DNA sequence: GCTCATTTGTTCGTATGTATC
DNA sequence: TGATACATACGAACAAATGAG
C-alpha cells in the first residue's frame, strides 16, 4: 500500500481547482526563495508523480505561471524561474528619448554615497516598516554622454538588505540596482509605481545636476515591489528633460 | 482514432501550429470589425465543427486571446470581444494623487473646441498618414474640483473619424474620449506611449490653466494605439502638478 | 555528425462539473 | 428544469528541441 506513503497529495476538493492549488504551491516555493530566479523547477513528469495529478493538470498550472511571468520554459530543457530581467523593458525607470521615433539613450550610473539613515516619513510607511527601523540611503547620478541628467536617492529597508554597505560600490556602476538586488538577495522586481510632477530642483539636486534652481525638472517618486506586492525600495529622483524626455509605454 | 480520414479545414501544416492559426483568424475578425467589442464569438462547439479541430485546440486558441486581453469568457454564457473598458485602469491618461496612499481624484472634462486643421509635423508622421491629410483638433480642459489641472490638445486623422464634428459635443463631457471613439467607430484603445518632460506652459496653456507662465508644468506627448499598434490619436497635454501628481503603475 | 534520453510542445479526445438563462 | 456554454480533469500519442556521449 504505497498509498499511505504518497507525498503531499492534491485530493479532489471541489471549490478550489487542483491546477490552481498546484500553481499556488509552486508560486510559494518561488516567493519563499526555495526556488531561486534562474533555477529549474521539477519536470512535468516529476510533478505528475509527486502530486498524483494528470499531465494536463500540471501543464495548466505551469502555463498559468508562465503567462503570469513567474516562469519560462525552454523546449527540451525545462521550466525555469523568471528573474527581473525578462520584464526589464517595462520596469526601467529612466528611458530617455528625444522624440517618439528617436533612439533610446543609454545611461551610465555613478554611485555617490551609500549610508545608513534613520527611518522617516513617508519612506517608512510606504516601505511597510516601523518608523524606528533604519534605512539605507543610496544616492546616484545618471549620466548621458558624460553630463548628468538624473539625480536619484533610494531608500531601502536595512532588515531586507543586510550588509548592503559591504557590497563593492563599483558593482552599482556595472549593473542596475534591481539587478544587483536580485542577484545578491534573490528579490526580483515585479512591479512599480510612480508619482510624477514638474518642479524646481532642490538645492542638492540642482548642484548634483549642475543646473540653476530656476530650471524645471521632473520630480519622480517611485516605489518598487517584489513578490506579493511587497515594497522594497522608495526612490526620489530629479530628471532633467531639456533634450530628452521620459518615455513610458503601456 | 481514425487518423487516415482528416476533415480538411485547418490541415496539419507543421511549422505553424493549428491553435495559432485559429487564434490569428479570430483576431483578424476582431480587428477588421466583423466581431464588434462586446459581441459574442462562436461557441467552442461551433468552432470545433467549422474548422474541424479538437475541442482542446479550440480552447487553447481562445484562452490565448483571453490572456492577451482580446476576449473574455463567462461560464454558461459565452466568449465575448473585449472593449477598451476592461483595460481602463492601465490606460487612463490622467490619474492624479496627492501621495502613494492618497485617494484618486475624479476629473471632469470640458471640451473647448473641435475643428479641422491641416496635417503638420510631427503629428502626421506619428499617426502614420500623409502630411497633406487633414486632422481633427480637439482641445479640452480637465477640471479637479472646479479648477483646471490639465489642458489637452488631441489630433485625430480625419479619414479614420469621419463626421466626428457632427458628434454632439456634450457627449465628450460625459465620457472619456477613448470611450466615445470605441462606441462610435469600434476602435478600442489597446496601448499607448508617452513622452514626459517638465517645462513652462505655453501662453495658450497658461491661460487655459489660469496660471502664470513661470509655474512649471508636466508636458506630456501621447500616442494612442488600437489593434496591431495602429496609431489613432496624438495628444499634447499640460498638467499642473502643484497639489496632485501623475500616478503611473507597471 | 549522429544517436539517444530527456523535456517541453501540439493535437487528439472523453467524461464530468458548474454557471446561465 | 432543460438546454447551452464554459471549466476541470483525465490521459494518449507524437513532434520538436536540447544536451550528452
């Protein structure tokens, strides 16, 4: 009677479909970090045997997660956990164009300073942490053909990003922040929100951008989310839009 | 099963899967307007019989179009063509919030003027029409609690929107432009692009918004697309962001 | 360059459940 | 209640891509 020895069996319990329960189960493995971005998940056959469901049901569960962007499949190889990279285009913060049919410019990043700061309003509340929890503050400049176009200040919860300040700072130049965070902490960026306004730059921003305080800039507040809409970064950025404008696509 | 006798409709022609061909076929019916937004498409059974494919293949084709947002299904009723409305949240141009956790404000629309104008650069090129084709120009003001916050100028190709100027102008107050266009011309909005910058308002915009020319505003250029990424509207808008900021979500 | 085991992709079809009107 | 339409679950058979040997 190997029936008693069978692992977590997905029995037929009407209201919630079997494929949906399997789907959520795999999703939890991803979110909890047991399945890291880029790693391969069990094959269809293995899932069929582990959970005692049919191949069709396994396919449906997996394909749903593929459609939702959590997994991708390669015929002949297997099924893998999606990292942020596959959604990159829609998640890039600064996409600068001269016009709709102009070409997109590549920005260079220069980290200025990374330090620990106390929590403050509204960052702590937006990040969903207590106001007495400390934060990392990361200041950066984004350069377009050598001249500064974006000045950005990011706040990250210290409890999520332990020892972030021991991270070699030139790594922040080589890759986007979200890529570094995904690699080091296994937190892919799933979605983000922005509040955009036109304003004059703060003194600090004007200095960093090398412009007078009388030039209007885009002031962008941003919140980045990982799995389950958990916020992990709050950012404030000042963007110079004299030559190129910020491009957004839906 | 008896595989020697094939009902030759969508025959087995390897490189392109059958479900994909069926999917494209239905999509073309939608795009050409033969299937209007909101109308019901043939049932699974009818598709099975019309095209001589299995129910599983039909399901796959239809579900793909559902995932892509072109169709929606109601169990027991049928499968229907999606209008713009179902994607509304992500396609709303002006979403104004005080802060990330503030509540979204509702804007009132006031049409100012609708007239025919000659084509011009860059509108004609962006709309994919010849420069000598005339355009409709629609100027509107968006009000927040009675005071103007957005001044917007839209350009629409006259060949796509015949007799738009005979449309009762108070209809533009009752519903968003895209809703009126979908209803009258059967063109749902599928995606859009924006270029955002910070600037001082033009004289015209400053007057319409009732602000001095020294107040920075968001200058937003927008292109709206219908099926197959066909552009149908080019818009320029000036948005006052003193109190509330433009909200974007990805 | 070829073969083979593995893995996903496609197509077929049946049976039954559930929602709608 | 019955007829209709979509949803779930099952699974077989074969095709196509991958990577190792």
